[in-house]
């Protein structure tokens, strides 16, 4: 019963995400302890109540099992043949049993209700802890972990835990208590028979283990095959149009069939082994009964150590109810191992080092007093200042105006310490200047912008913002002072308005429309079915790439930051539309320090400084005219003349 | 729906039928064993009859052996039937997807196809196994136990009948409610997962805007919603086990009480009472099992629906009765063509298109985003069918060709192009399975890909990662062009296929086309004027209509749009730096 119950409310985890084979759990004991301490930390009292409830309902149940014999032996048999039977004692006994039953039912109900709350509460906390922690992780974590794997922690792994906490653990308690109570009663009745029973149980467990091992091996193979098939499907489905254009359907079907067949074989074996555990256990339980009955009868008939026939009958009743919890324990074993593998990944994510932040310089709203001195304020003044608190020296606080001056001082950077991707980068962007970064894919343009906002930390050199080392600025404040439009546009589920407001959560309706107009997005937004209230789903899948970029620009515009980073912000907008957006972009960039990465030279022509990057180094710098006059790399690209290059 | 699904059982009919039969066999053994156990106690031990104990014990072992046999066979057949059924479902879907037209591919997104092929099938597989193993077993167990009870004592058995009816009503009520709640839970789950997904993929945006706290509060709200919904759903279920216990205990007490009376009035034996009590568990547990099966079926319905949708999707492009297998030449004609992705809804994407392209001509196509450039060329290789009018290739309507023959002669380099995991040679040979290495090198030289391929560590045997992520955008495009050239097509269509290739290389590729495949008709869609400037003719598209056709100089003089685009790219240079590859 219990095992099928498991299958039933598998919930969303029924949608098992395929892919990775379940790895072996390194230290199951420690993990179990950690899971349990997580549960007990918040729900200690509840768990103790649950434990008591389980004990009570198990005892009530056992008492019921024993009642049948008492009923017949003590109450019915003596009354047989009595002319005027007195049902009074029987009624009394049944009343007592009914009371026990009542208590058992109440305990079971209490247990269920508490467990629902404990289980869901724990999962809620766990999800929240996971998410909170994930938000604090450095970008590097997301670079080095596949998104599918991270997602799978929230879906599969949490779900196996859900099953473990709500079903496996109470079931285990229940079985353990049942086993212990029955065992103690068996011991009271007859020690040799108990030993015999235990020996048979050991044999049962041994066989179960053997079958479980084979089933487990095939389940792992099944997971692996699902992963393989999944990978293949993912690849061909994304390229399905290419498959059609090249009439490659038959080859595709052939490979698919092979993978499908492998999956079938392993799924068949895994399930077949899993399916036979039940019947094997049950029938071995029956064999156990027969053996004990035979040996017991021999003992009883020879009156060995005062063992009676009545005692044997009772012993056999216990023997019968002994197999059931054993069976359940062996059934739970697999799911607990699975759950612990899930728990391991959950805790691994929770144990990841969060992004560190030793910054102490803060960004504050400010206004100027009559002397022109900067004064901090809580109001939205549109003026910002850096607030320095000098801890080492005199504990004084100084203010400095936010201007947007960015310098790179001989910066070296590598994603890994042993492989540098940027070498000796020197940049000085004065407030209000437009700096363009050009170069081929992989030259390091995007990487440079990722260093300004400290998505990554540099290995050597210094980056200064308004002459403050960026390491000294609180990360949140540093990032708040930078507006970024990224290469890949990401939008969030919500309305168009929500998405623009993302740049400034307390933006008014007018500000939102103004930002949209600035980015030239207002026009298409108004044409959407519900205008600004149109819901965007799946990363804005219902918009074209160009429209999404316009929204991303509006989002950056509303944040009104002093420094702007535009990473291929208009790459998906066709040249005609770009011309129209350009006005808005120019407006957006005016008065701000801007870093522009672009594909199209028309976008970068009017920059104050153009940096040409090649393999992580700046190879040319200057404005458009200077670079053309240089007749170097920039010149070749701009004119499209390749003669100089081939040399 | 059921019919479509069950049609896929195919060669697994035998195990599908044997499984429930085995389960019934197991149930029968299971029913006999308690009787034997009772006899061992009552007659054997009670009467101190060692012989009887041995005899009955042996019979019991034999029955147990049969039970084991049936149990194992049932388990194995069940696994075989369900795993096989799943295999056939996947195959049926995948085979059908291969016949999908482009509009069907558009309709199902690729990620939804992946879920349908994996998760949904797994759900059905589990449900099917459950049904095979439990749907017959539970009622059989219940019915046999009920019959046995009626044989022992019809009057007492009526208590069971009453209990079963009562429990059935209560359970169906609870399960129905719970299922509804659970379905809501799943929807909220999707929301929650969506929120995580978004944060994982957009973490840079979140961090750049310092919106961690905002996202956390959003997530906590979603997690709270799920918590509440789940509590509601599970509180429904929480009652199930206590109610079950109440009914079981109630039955035991009632049977004991009335049983005692019957025994004393000599209408019932004590052994019979014991058996009756044993059947109590059987009957009620089976009922419980049955309700579980029902829930399982309800829950897998959504998956079943999604699978059937894929299997039943009919391609709207059909091969003609008597197809033409050879495309005579590379001429193309559009006759009053209207085209709409979903006919009957809204404005057509293409309107009144009339075009006449000679074999061997090179045609440039230019126009803003959404001006239907791609839609226009997609009609040539019949990736979609026209809504009105007709498209002729080599003088014949495209609908009269064998689709495969047509697509082998009309080679398209799609805008969203994909390379597959495999070596560069493997990828090239998509164009022609039997191409020799020399041929591959030749087309790569034409597409200006040979140089960079040779510079790669393993040259033409370099392994391409899924989606071609280990080559740059420009390199990917050039490989795709080479792949298309390998088909030796009569018509070559490049849909914005050199956008990431620098201007100089782009010019080289076009030069190679002119010199090496002069007889091939070339349709080139581009953003850059420089890519189409020296085409024989250039088509300017605007909002689904042809705005102008002519040579570069003609259009520059006459066509407003062309002039605007040209001026926005003065100097003709809209280069990028993907050069040094």
C-alpha cells in the first residue's frame, strides 16, 4: 500500500527531469542528519508530537490485532453452549477496544495534519533559503553551472525530499516501532522461534537487497539513457527546420530509434526488478510463516520450555504481521537513497560561497547647502554623492559628488587565474564621454564592461570610479550607479509596464511612458493588444528580438544612471529602425559616461574614444578620424578593404 | 484520445493482457493463503496434528510458489508492457514530428516538444503500469474477498457491502476535491519554476539593477502561495487514512459483536469469524487502491492530451499524387501570391506578389524587420504553402514536386541556422551524405571557410559542440553556407546568412558564387546594402509588398526606402570585427 501511495502523489516531481544519472550518495548518515536537523530546527515540538502520535496509533493497531484472539478465547468460547449468555463483559471489552481505536484514529489524524504543515513548511523554508542564497551567489557560479542543473535542484531534488519527509520518514518510524513492539512480544512468547523468525527475515532482506541492487543499476542506466535521448531530442528539435530543409528526417529517425530502444531495455529491466521486490517479499513472508508453524508445532507438541499451543497461535499472528513492516522498510529504502542524493545537491547549492562585498563607500541622495557643500538627504533630489566613512583614520565622514569618471589602470583579468583574457587594459572615460569598444567576437569587449560593475574581480591593476577604487564601493551602490543594456535581452514575466519599471521600482506612469518614448518603444507598445498592460511570458517570447531590445533600453533609461553600458544594445534592430532609435539613444547618452559595444560602425562613429580590441589587448585607440588616418585595423574594417589585411 | 494512445501498444498487447491475468492469479493465491494459515492454527495446532501441519504447510508453500510466480510474471510483463508502450509512444511522436511542416514546428515550440517526448511519456508509462497491475488486481481482490465473505455469512457480509459503499462515496468525494487542488498546485508550481528559471538565466540583469531583494520578495510570495495551496490540497488527503481506519475498525467491531452472537447461536464457527476479519482488510484496501488508480488516471490526462496532440498533428504539406522528381532549371515565378501563416486571421504576411526570376540570376532582397523577406523565400522551397496564387520553380508549381526532390534542388541557408554535434565533415555531409573530402573542401573554399577550418587543431575533423557554440557566429554562418552548397542546388537561398561575416569576406563569398556557380539562381537576403549591391536585381520589400525591383543604381535613383537604407550605411561599410578568425 505504502509504496503505491508514493507513486500516487508524486506531484510535480512526477515530471522527472531527465538528464543526470543519480550519483551515489557519499555520506548518507551525515546527510540524513542534516535533513533531519533542518526539519527539527523549525518544527522540533511538532516532530515530537508526531512521534508520539505514531507510537500511539501503532500500539492501537497492535492491540486490535491481538483483540481477535482474546475475543474468541476469552469471551466467545466460554459462552458457547451457555443457555443464557451474558454479553455484558464482551460489550465492556469491546468498549475498551473501541476507545483504543478512537485514540489511534485521533493520533493518526493529528499526525497527518501536523505532517502536512511540517512538510510544506520545511519545503517552503528550504525553497526560500535556496533562492535567497542563489541570489547572493557570484556570476561565476552561473557561468560554471548548467542552468538545467540549477533548475533541477528546485524541482526534482526538492520533490524527492518532499516525499522523504512526508512519507518515507513517518513510514520508517511507523515500521520501526511496529517491528520493535512485535519483536518484543515475540521474544516474550518464545525466544528460539523469534531467532528463527529473525533468521528468515535476514534472508528476506538479503534477497531484497540483491534485487534492489539490480534494479538500482538499471535505474541508473535508465537515467543515463533518458539523458542521452533527451540531449538528442533537444538538439534535433531546435534544429528541426534544418533537418527538414536538408531532408535529413530518415537519419534522424534512425538515431532516435536506436536511443529509444536502449532506453526501453533499461526501463524495462529497472521496472521489472523493482516490481518483483513486492511479490518476493510477500511470498518469503509466507514461507517464513510455514517454517515457524512447523518448528513451533514441534516445540509446542513436545511442550518445550512450557511453550503452549495457544502461545504458538499468538506467535503466528505476530509472525504474520511482522513481514508487512519489513516489506515497507525495504520499499522505502530506495526512495530514501534517491532523496538523499537530492538533498546532497540542495545542500551543495546552499554551501556555495556567496559573493563577497568589503565595500564601504555608499551612494546617497544629496543636496547642496548655501555654501555649496554636499549634504546627505533621504529625499529624491536627483543628485547623488559617494559617502566615505573613514574607519581607519579619524572616523570622519566625507562626501564626494557622483560624476561618472571611470578609469582602468593596467588591468589584467582572467576567468581562471591561469588563463588571462585581458591584458594591460588602460582606459580613461571622463564624465559625459562616450567610449566605444570594437573588436571581433571573443576579443574581450563584454568582459571589460563586466569588470566595471564587478561581476568579476580583476587579478591585477585598478579600476576607479570617480577616483575611488571600485573594490571600496558597496557592490549594490556601485551597480545602482551603472545602467546596463546587455547583449542578451532578458525580460521578466509580468506586464510591459512592470518590465520597464524594473529599472526604477517607484517610477510613476509618466516616467514609464517617457522612458518608453525615449527608447522609441512607445509606438509598438501602444499597438500591443493590451498596451502597457500586455503580459510578457517566457522571456518576452511574444515580442520580436528588436522590440525586446527597445524595452531593455527603456528599462535602462528609467534608471537614469550616470554611467551607461550598452552591449550590442541595437544589434537586432534593423538599420532603418536603428536610425529612429538612434535619436533616443543619443538623448539617453548625452551627459552620461557611456561605454558602447557595437557591431555596426555607424553606431560608434561619433564616440569620443574608440578602442579596438584584439585578443584581450587594446591595439588601437583614438576617435573616428584619428583611427581612419592611422590606416590600421579600424580603417580596414570601416572601408571593407581587405588588401592591407592579407599582407 | 484513448484510441490514439492505445493504438501504440502494438506488439506489447500480449504482456498488456497477461499482466492483469497474472495479477488475478496472484490475488487468488493471496486469498487462499489466509485460509490455509487459519487451518494450520485451528486444525493443526489446535488439534495437535503434526501431520496436518506438515501437509497444509506444504500446500501453502506450493500456493506461495505460485503466488511468487504470478507476482514475478506480473511484475515483468507489467514492466515490459509499460516500457514498450512508452517506447512506441516516443517513436510515434518522433516519426510524426519528422513529417511536420514548418507551420507545425512553429505551432509547437521545441522546448514543448522535448517535454512531451520525455516527461509526458514517463507520466503515461507510470500510469499505464499502475493501471495494468492494479486496475484488475484491486477489484479482483475485492470481489473474491466479498464472495468468500458472502459464502461464510451473507448477513455479516452485508456489513462489508455497506462499508464499501460508504467508503466509495467518501473517497470519490475527497479524491475529486484533492485532484482539483493538486491541479492548481501544479500550475503554481509552474509559476514558481518559471520564477527560478528567469532568475537563473537573467541573473546579470538582476544583479546589474541590484534587484536581489525585489526578486527574493517576489519568490517568497510565490513560495507562500504554493505553501498555502499545498496545505489545502494535502489537508484533504490527510483525512483519508483516519477515515479508512475508522471504517476498518468499525467493521471489525461490528463483525466481532454480531459474530459473537452468531457463534453462540451456533450459526458461525470461530475459524470462520477469523477469516471474515481477515477479508475486512482485503476489501477495504482494494477500494483504497482503486481510488489511487483513479487519481493516477486523472492526473495523467494532461500528459495524454499533450502526447495525442503531437501524434495527431497532420502535416498540411502533402506530397502530390504523381510527383515530379526533377527540377528542370532554376527559374522562379510568383503568380499573384498571397501568404498568411494562419489563413483567415488578420492581414496576410505577403500580398500580391508577382515576380519572375530567370534561371541563374542573382537576386538581392532588402527590407526592414518584419517586411516578410524570409516569408517570401520560404515559399520557394515549399517550407510553407501559399494562401493564394502559386509559386513556380523550373516552370512547375512547387506543389507538384516531390518535396524531398524540390528541397534537394532548392538549398536554403536559414536565418536561424544550426550546426549539430559532430565533426565539421559530419556537419557538411548533411548536404550530401556521400560527398568526398575533396568536395567538402571545395565548397568550404567557396564559402571562405577553408582557411579557418585548417587553422583549427583538428581541421576538418574538429568536433562541433551542440548548437555550434565553439565556433564564432561568422564561422557558423560560413559552415552553413558550405553545407548548403554541397547539395549542388539549382537555386540557392541565403536568408541573412552573412550578417556576422565581415564585409571583405562577404564580398569574397559573393565573388566565388559568381565565378563558380554561375548557373545557380541565387536569392540573397541581407541587411547590408554592400551584400546585395552587385546582384543582377534587388527586390525592396516593405510590409509584405514588393516596394521596388531594379539594379542598385536604378533603386538608388527611384526607391525611397532603398535610398534611406543606403544613406544609413554610407560608405557601404557596416562591417564587423569578426575577421581574425
